[in-house]
C-alpha cells in the first residue's frame, strides 16, 4: 500500500478540523451507524470550548489503496512550536483559505514554514457558499502571498480546489458540483503529493509529539525516516548534538487507523507511528537502532517572547478549594508540560517557591493556567512580561509583532489611536470588502498584552485581531499602563451587600456579596489613580425604627467579571492573580499594608 503524509494548514476558524471530519467520513473511516461528535479532532475540553486547535493531531484514512496520514495543525501563532515540528513529518500541505477573508496572518506564518521546507502546496478555497465569498480575488491574494514568501516556480504552480468543507464537497471549478463530494481533493492529493520519503539504513525516527498515557507511560509520535521497527526491539535515543540520552526496548507501536490508534506489529519507513516504552526521550530527539551514531537534524524552535511567574499560593484562603498547592507538585506539573511543549521554558527561582514560565504568547500561558486549575491546582501568577534580549552593541531589544486588524470603517479611527498609544507603527491600510478595512501594524508585544478585550469593546465586538512574531527590534520606549488604582480589603471575612453598596461611589466592584475576602485582596477598581483600603464587611446598624426610607432594598450594580485573560492583562507588577479550581481572585503581592509601603519606598529609592 502506498503512503502519503499531508498536513492541513490554515488560519484559525477557516475550517481545518471540520474538513478533516468530512474526509474521514467519506473515506469510510466511520461505520454508518457510528455516532461521531463534531470536530472529532479537537479532543480536549479547552479546544471544544474555545473552538480552536491547541495540539497537533494525527489521523489516517485509506483511499483507493493509498494510506493518507493527515495532520491537523494549530492555527494560533502561540502554538507555533507545534506547527514547525509537524511540517517535518509531511511531504505536502493543503492550504485551506476562507473564500471571504482570504489568506490571514496565521496562514502566512504556517505557509512560510512549509515553503522553507520545500513542500508543494495545494490551495483549497473553503466556504465558497458564503454570501460574501470572493474566490477569484482570494486566489490572487494567495499567489501574491506565495511570491512574497519567496516560493519557487514549482511551488507557485499550485493546484486550486473550490468547495465547502462543512457541506463535504470540493471541486476543480469555481461553480463545481456538490455531488462530487471530496473525491477531487483526494485525487489531487494522490497526484500532487509525492510518496512518503524513505531513506536507506537502520531504524531512525525524530520525536515530534509527546504525550503521557496512564497505561503505556510516555508515548512519542514521529515519522520513521528509515528502516522499520517491531515491538520489543532494542533502541537508543540521541539528543540533537548526538549525545546518548537512554537505551531501552519498545513496548508497543501504535498507528492511526481512522480516528483510533491501534497497536501494529511493524512500523515501516515513511509511516507516522507512536512508540511507547522509553522514559526520557522527548521531542526533537532521535530514536534509532543501536548502531546509529548521528542524530537527525531537528528544527530549532522560535524563542519565547512572554514570561510570567507561577508562585505557590500563600493567601489566607490557600488550600481551601484545590488539592494541589505545594511547590513540589507544581514543579513536577510544569516540568512535565515543558517536556511535551518545546515552545515553553521553565526556570526555578532561588527560593524554590516560584517558577518563571516563558512561552510564545499570553494565550499559550492562559491555556496552561486554565488546564492546571481544572486539574485541581492552586497557584498565584504575576502579570506577563516580555522577554528582552541584548543587541550586538549592548542595546535592549524587545519582541515586535506584525498585527492585522480587520475592522468596520467607522471604528478604524479608535483602533489607529489606541495602537499608536501602544507604540505601534501603521504599515498598511486597505479596504477588505463590505465597508471593512484591514489595518497592518508593527507593534511591541508588551503593548498588546490585554488589548484584545479593549479592542472588542471599542469596536462593538466587530474587529478581528491577528498577530504573529516578527523580530526582535530596539526598545520602543515607555507605554502608559493602567490609569486607575484599586480598592483593597482591609480585613478578612465575608463581603456584605450593604458595605459594597456604600462603596459604589468609590469605584466598580470585582467581587459579589458573600465572597470570602482577606486583607490585601483587591475588591474593586478605584475611580482615582491611587490605591485605597476599604471595609467590605461593614453591615447595616440595626435600630428599632422602621421606616420605608430606612429599609430601602440595597440595589447593587453588577460587579465587573474578571476572566482569566482579562485579569492577567489588567493586574500591575505589584499585584498577583490567585487561581483555584473554583475562583479567580486578584490581590496585592504584599498583603500587609506595612510591607507594601516598605516595598514602595525601596522601589522609589532604586528609581531615585
């Protein structure tokens, strides 16, 4: 049986995962009576809730005696570490582009990686049944994008398909026939994507995806470069520089057959398989037969651009809502995450009570925090900070991102103003159809932290922002931060509605009546720029006079809901977010007011 390995790459929301569902269904990977959830490839809870793909996944199907291994890749730049490695496993890519939106920054990010590896693309224009579809223009935009990314002549001669992934059809002509189903796409893949590359020699494979399985231990997925492998075979693992990491036996070989992974008796060169039985080998390592001495060259990973501190929760309510609170379990969990996610970097602090976690963007870190709190962890986290680098002449360099904002014309003014306040430089402004504009900026990463929610408020939810790491450039200067101070609880207890009602003229609340509070916890946003300590426990004094005016019902303004991402962006450097399985609380780093004053004085002395 011949083999083809392909990746489906596209911008977030352009329909990759839905198309894979239909490919599986039409190739007969599901039984007729098998109930299959929608977006079968987005398997973890966070992927289902957010509607995005976070982890790359494999599936496999058979079409006319050819096995096609399909890799569904993440579309967000924050998970770009996944994308780069996955492209090394495939021999062709299907670039899926929305017929209305055209190629977007994420498409650009993944396509540039694919073209550099010499992969020949197939372009599939999806959602051609949208009322605002403009397929012909989008084809021209794709061609321009490929030219801009230095595609060679062979790559520019790409086949084009039009269709609707959701309705399960693709055609070679723009006014195609839905009755054809996805056969034209299958045929194009067989004709255009070369057979799986195979090299001569003993067994070698580079680790691409790592996961932990409760029954089998560590499972490493990758493509076999040469040779073959059977269960119980002796193998060794080499690091990128060729040093030996471990030797061991393969306990099980698994391969993707439809949506399920099944044990197989032999993995052959060119196929994508998962192996179990080794305890140390990880992503980017070479798994090989004992006689092999050289590692396969692995793709270097883009550097992390954002870092934050994960601190052991020391608030008075620590341990009341989660069962994983000690530094040891937090440390083990973070290092386990870093093993499988090579775009993350974990460093321990001197006092062993906090960890510096660096990643490719705040979304990646927010997903990690959300995953940990669902597992029962309690942690305190600091505001995200960007990772600076030193230039050749000792100057400070900071990460700059290319930002694309699609917005209605009437809201473009406020976007340009807010972005310039954040030290962004506008590169381009062009109409994108339907009274909308596409604005392109080069902006420092630190200016973009937390801008997403503000952008949605400013544009009444109509703007779409996409960003992609561009380069390290000289420091752009100070960016104004939050203007308001905070209201801080001055003693522990339970918040009382009457006290909150009395404090409404001081600022908006972020807590509700009945919430447990402690000294140093942030309960509201002050109307002024300074912090203010307040009492949220003060109940109403009881008297024996009963009048209608005295017994007026307390009507509270609803509090501001602090979601995880919003809170991360909103807190200042002297504040922390306390995350537990049940709550998100904001607090000052130093809970005692005297400690806060001392820290403030020390900071002033340093600045002076």
